[in-house]
C-alpha cells in the first residue's frame, strides 16, 4: 500500500497528468458545442458511420457514446501508453529508479504498484470523460429515453447504466495498452522510446485489423476488440463478442505483466 500511495503522489506532481485529464474533460464539450452549432441531420441510410452521433441533438446521453467512440482508437491508447511507459523507463531516465531500488523493496511489489497506479490514472481519466460527457450532454440537450442500436428504447437510468458498463469495458481494454507500455518500459531507459514502441505497436495492430487479408489475426489482436462495447447497446445483449474481448484482454494483460516482471527482476539499473 505504501508503494501505491507513493506512486500515486508522484503522478499528481506531473504536469502531463493534468494535461491528459484536461483533454478528456474538454473533448465532450467540443463535441456537444459542435453538434449544437451544426445543422446536419442523420446520414442517409446505408451510408455507414456512427449514426448515433447524430442523435446527440435529441438526447444528451449520446454525447458519452460519441466521446468514447472518438477516443478509444487513439487518444485513450496514447494516454495509456504514456502512463505505462513512465513506470520504469521514466524513472530510469530521471535517475531516480536506482535510488528507489537501493532501499529494501521487492521489485515485484514495486512493479505491481507502478502498474496499478498507471491503470488508476486511466480509470480516473475515463471517469472524468464520462462525467464531462453527461454534464455537457444534459446541459445542452437534456436526457431522454435511449434508443438502442437494435431499435428498442430503455429508460434514462438504464441507459446511464449501460454507458457506465461500456466505459468499464473500455478501461479493461486500456489496461491492456498500459501492460504493453509497462513491458516496453522495462526494456529501455527512455520513457519516450517506451511510449513510441507501445503506441506504434497499437497502430500496427489497428492497421492490420483494417485489411481483410489479415482477418485470421483478428481474434488475437487486442485492438480488434476495442469496439466490442457497442454490443451492450443491443437487445438482447450479444455477449459473444464481449466475452471474447475480455478473454483476449485478460490473456494479454497477464502475459505482458509476467514478461515485464521477468525482465525487471533481472534488469541492471545503470542510472
């Protein structure tokens, strides 16, 4: 617990922490204002795209969905990569990791605390995003019964509950990116290198998932499951893709964390 408290205090004294959270707070307001000033209606049937975005003007609950849809493929993975990469590489780069390890601490416990706090940063960011989206949507457009993607309608309370579950699912997805960044963080003494490596690999996975020739890789790429949260907004809920996604995330998180621990426990700290 002392490790967790110390690591959390560290992130509270870093400016990048507040820049990330501020960005997550502002984006729902930008989306809401843009839709308020726009005169566009729903797209013609069959044109594709997230049609629920155009329902924002009739129901502010959709601001939360639009915000999640807009951020889950880049900004959230970027913040997760930044958070995870600073766990080991950032401190090694600043010359503070050696000082920490000179104390009687277990490397496994230290790495676990750093991994936990990196995920806590993302969790707080998602809460900020969700609250900001609900406040902005409610203030500009109000709340009404939510129409699910399959056409059924649910009450406001039920809709907010589904949105919260979707954000919780997205947190697990971002925990996978954090675990990837933590692993790269143990391989280098440069925080920027770890960020770049994790984010590039995420982008590569997203690109591979965009071509049908690589469909055989889809079940194994965690990025292929980022959008499985949309299945919560069907009636009945399609649990198959959600279960597959959670299993995929769990395998990646456990595997990457074990690899990070194996590397870190034998890592020579030179700075």
